[in-house]
């Protein structure tokens, strides 16, 4: 799944790339929705890497904010010191999250670290709440939460997990079905019935492992990397919240990919009814790619217990709440607010979705077009009627990525394995600043790419 240089240089690179054989394309600059490659060609960034660059590339205001931070203080250790950037970023996020009971923010450098921190906060909450017997997590199949040991343990991205499974993963995690209507909802079932069945499955899992032993249920609100933008059925997260509450189990929502406005509300869970998560992780759209920053938003319920208990979070990284990263994050969040990008995301997302449906909706190998806001996935199947996926050797998603790239469009490919079924997909997640003309250009290029892939397979 690496877009490689057509003519690799002779010299062996010092940098360890994802592939030890092929080398990725070198990008020399970026502006707005476009990237410029070393050979001078332009790529329309239809996926922002992995749904990262929410305000697009090359934003001068963010660059200036970072430089200003460096001009005053580049680094302090959070054990003894803080900075205005970190405080103001936290306040900006808490202003958005307070109506949902989230009152503190904790910053780290990557999404995986944020998930690990949330898992540790959840464990510490129970220990200090007099329930140290809670030692288990329940997560979902078809989920991706990151690559560190904690985050990988609650993930089910099998290609990334298999070499380490059972050696570098926790054995106190069990899994339930994803909310994946395309493959999970039965023909005779309404959306609400499907949601109720999934909630019952979660309840059964809690019963099976002993609800008094469970720390938290971990889920992406809208499933991303291994699932391609699967949105939950109506009532699902409200039901999940009720079951968690029944047993005193915390709810961790991972919004690293789907949060920060990407789905047309700042938090994806805002569209799920009355759902108040205990911990929420944010990442990609937090720094918009301008700096490595991710975070955890923590509910007052958790904060209260820790305050009353040890009065500290037993955790820490040297670079947590790094001043330059927080300055970048703050500037990105200010731009999202100033330019009303969350509302814009909703309208541009609706346009992109409807244009994709009209151009690709009936295509031979398109199984489903789904998602929310500017977070849209297309799942490809060999047979639309039976939903039979392509054999992995066909590498349909990689073919799509390559065909799109060679026509000047970046898309994010993937294949998820759920209950033994391997499905190819691509994700579209352009900047929230995208114009209507750029939406049309994505659709035009993607259709050309798809047609080429379809033709090559006939
Ligand atoms: N959680 C979700 C939902 C993600 O999509 C990702 C990355 O794709 C992560 C966590 C891990 O984030 P990072 O790659 O920044 O460690």
C-alpha cells in the first residue's frame, strides 16, 4: 500500500520506510488541498494522509503561531511548568466538551499514546474508587486504536497485530461485534433492532467475563481505518452507555480519526443522542498535521475520583503538552472555529457523498458508500449481490490508491477483516476547507481511477 517512486534512486536510504524495498514519493511542499511532489506533479489530497490535515496544508497562521512559541519558550517539563499554549488549548477544548461533562484535557504526542493514557486513567479511576478487581477491557472487532501495546491490544487490525499477538499484547481484552450495518444488519432487522442486538451482545460479554471485572468499553464512535467510516445504528451508543452504567463500566470513545469536526459535529458522539462518554481521545485533527499532538478529554466523574484519591495521574511523557505542539493545536482549533469549518464540513460532506453516489453508486465493484461529513468510505466487493469481497491477492484497495495517485488524487486505502471476511475500501477525508470545485475534482479523478481498475480486472 505504498505509493512508490517509479524510478528509485540507486542509493540505499538511511531512513527505515514502511517497505524495506519500495520507497514512498517525496513531497516538497503543500498548499491548501494540494501537495507538490519532487517531480513537480501536484496531488489533490483527498484523504489528508489519514484524515489529519483538517485545515489543509501550508497555513501561514499556524506556521506563525508555532514560530512565535519557539521564539518565547520551546520546551518545559510539565512536572513543574506550564505554558499559555497548553492552557489555552485545553480551555478551548473544554469549552466545547463541558456540555457533555468533560472537564479536563491531557495532551500527548500521538493517538496511540492518547489511547494508552485513557486506558490507564480508566484503570486508575477504578483503583481509587475502591474497585481494584476491575482488570479487563472490552473492545470491538474491526477497530483500530493504535500501535502501542495498550492501544494495539484493544485493536483488531489483524495485519498489524498478528506478529505480536500474545507476546506484546494484553490478555485481559475481549471483543464484540462492530456496528457495521453493511455486513452485520440482518435483512429482516430495523436499524433500532440491529442496535439493540449489538447492545445485548455487549451486555452478554460483560456477563460472560463478569461485569465487576471490567474497566471500560473502548470504541471508535465512527469506525475508521479498518472499517472505512462505519456509522453506528440509531440508538446504539445510548444503549451502550446504559449497559456500561448498569455495571459501573467506563465508556472510552476514540475520536482520534472521527473527531475534531471531521464528521460535521465537533465530536462525532454529539450525533448519537444523549451519550456522555467518560473519556474521549482526540488526535489527527487536533494538530491538523502541523505538529504531533493528541489528547484525552476526561469527565468530571473521573477527575473527581482522582482528585479525592491520589490527586494525580500516575503517568507522564517527556514531551507531553509540548509548547509548540499546543501552539499549533490552538491555532488549528481557532481556525476551525473562526471559519465555521464544522458546519462547512457538513455541507461539503453532503455534496461529496451525493456526487459519489451518483457517479459510483451503481458501479460493478462498489458495495457501499458510507460515512458522515467529510469522512466517507467506499467498500469494494467482487459481487454486489452476495457482498463477496475480493481475494486479498487482488489488492483492490491498493490498485485504487495507485490508480488515483497516478491521476493526481490521494485516497486512503485499507482492508479490514471481520469474522474472516476481508473487505477492501478507500477512505476520503479531505480538508474541511474544501471548495465545491475541489469536491467535483475528487469525484472526477476517483471515477477515472475506478474505471481503470475495473477495466484491468475484466
Ligand atoms: N485511534 C484511531 C481511531 C486511529 O484512527 C488511530 C490512527 O489511525 C489511532 C488511534 C492511533 O493514532 P496514532 O497513529 O497517532 O498513534
